[in-house]
């Protein structure tokens, strides 16, 4: 299995409405994917200082399933149209488990 983890910090002008729309679009997209076992996405709960603004944590059955997700035209559209303009920073990793 592949665990995909991405964290973002947003530009200061990003609104809660933009974040909610992104979350809704990512969640809807994830439901269409074969090989996606778990998909959690959302804004930071705000328990601690110095943490990221938003995260995606997904589990895929195989590397191929992750690559299908990552390269999918709908994912690329969300990245270009929503995430790109909002993101001040992005960190990602994929781990085998």
C-alpha cells in the first residue's frame, strides 16, 4: 500500500470559502478512484501553533493506483485552478506500508 501525505500553507488572502470548495472538490474526485482505500482532506483543526493550514492523507492499494490519481486530468485541473493560486507552500511524501 501507498500512503500519500500532502500539507499546504495558504497565502494570507485565501478565504474559508475557497478552502471549503477545494475540500469538496477533492473529496468528490476521490470517490471516483479505483484503488483509493482511504481519503482524508481538510483544514487544520487549530490545536497547536506553527502547523500547516491544510492536509491530504490518502491510502492507495498500489503505486499504480496512486499514479492514476496523481496524473488524472481532474486532479491536474484542481491543482492548476485551485491549489496553485492558493498555496504559499506545499510538502508531500509517499510512503510504502
